[in-house]
C-alpha cells in the first residue's frame, strides 16, 4: 500500500490526479487486481501534460509504461 499524497505546492488539478491514481493503485493491491484501470493513468498523463514544468517526469512515466507493456 502506498501511504503518500501529492505535495500541496503542486497545482490542485495535478494533486487530484496524482492522489486519485495512488488511491486506485491501493485498491488494485487490496483486491489483488492485475492493473489500475487505464482511465486513471490516462487522466494522470493528460493532467501532467498541461504543466510543461513536469514534462521530464511525464516522459519518465511514459517510458516506464512502455517498458511494462513491452512497447
């Protein structure tokens, strides 16, 4: 279980997307599911893309997903 939240200095919209993703990750772990529903990851990526200052983090996350999916 991840017991963290997005920092409060982040834009509220980004905090919400991060925290929602973390909540869904915890649900995945709790119920032994195979993955987080894709809409939560999509929402996180779309929200992050609105903030160019976080582009490097977004690109790192995209690379992780691509490696996980074997792309």
